[in-house]
C-alpha cells in the first residue's frame, strides 16, 4: 500500500503523514527539508538556485518512489514526485525564476523518470485557503520560509487545483483543511481516518 499526501506549503502534510503513520502502523517517507543543501540559498536567491533545488527534489523523490515499490511495505509519503513537475517547477518558470533551457532540461528528466514510476494507491490532497497557509507557516517559524510571499502561495494554489482537477494516477481523496485541527482535535483526525478507511476498503 502506497499512500501519498499532497498540498501547498503549510497545508499540514508532514503533520498528517506522521499521525496517519502512527495510526495505521505505516512507514513514513518525509520530505527532505533538513538535509537539503539548496533550500536556504533558494529562498534567498530563487533565480540562481531554482534549477538546482528542483533537480535535488526530483532525484530525492524518484529514489523514494523506487524504494517504496521495492520494499513491499505499507508506506505513507509526504508530497509526491508529481508536485515538483506540475506545480513548483512550472511556477518558477512562469515567474521568470527558471530559464527556458533549464525548465526544458528539467521536464525531459521528469518525463523519463515518470515512465519508471507508478502513482500511489491513494493520493490525499489537503486543500487550503491562502490565509490558513500563511497562518500555519508563521506558526511553525522556519527562518527560510519568512520570505515566502502571498503571491507565490497563490500561484502555487492555482496550480495545485488545476493539477488535482485532472489527476488520473489513481484514487484521490480531497480534504478541506481550513476548518480542521487534526492535531488538537481527535474528532477531526477521526473524520479523516474514516474517509481514508472507506477509500482503502474500496481498493480491495
């Protein structure tokens, strides 16, 4: 079983990944933000480091997906390989923060990798308003995220919605997180688990 959680910066992916891993006794695959050698540089100078960062993420997630399929374990993944290619890289390109040459190189690399990977059995998309994302980002207080603009988050949100609208890699569960607090409120987490249970039972 391969479950993946998708969503914008600050939507609650990592937190929910950990909570669900604990509940279902799944192994969690988290996004590599601590050891990422490009993240600080990227947020300080996006145009210079955008290609390096996106290739790093692509490499990291391709390795994750390969390991997930080989392991045969039940795994929940924080963010998918698709989000980089359909949301983050095209957004940087559209904003003039990644050159045409770099973007075409990146897309070519992704297309090749995608031919070797399978989509998750279930994708959980955390839908969030911009105000909620901003609140969550401030709450967690990561220094490198202080420079993220509302315009940047809005552009990402638009791309997420467009991608989800056409998503065809497998089963999809959309959860609106604006009025949920699955950390402090066990009932909210319980509602999410019930929805996931219904999806999982539908898979078998």
